[in-house]
């Protein structure tokens, strides 16, 4: 459950990000851009990125 927001800033400006989110302003901007384009991220790409980060074995 989100309890508030934290204000994050990048070169494009400031945005509120949910306080309990593990992601940052860059991920939030990317998510909004994908909503506009209608493109979906392939599950294999998500899995590969998670493996590179050491999240999945």
C-alpha cells in the first residue's frame, strides 16, 4: 500500500514517485512512454534484464 510520494528530479524536471516503489523517475517516465506508444515489452527481455541484475538465477 502506497503511503505517500517522494519527489525525484532529473534533467526533464521533477515527478512524484510512490514512496514504497523500488523504481525511480527514469522507470516511471519509460512506463508512461510505453503507455502512449502501445508497445509491450517482451517477457524474454524482462527475464534477461533480471538475470543480468542478479535478481533471477
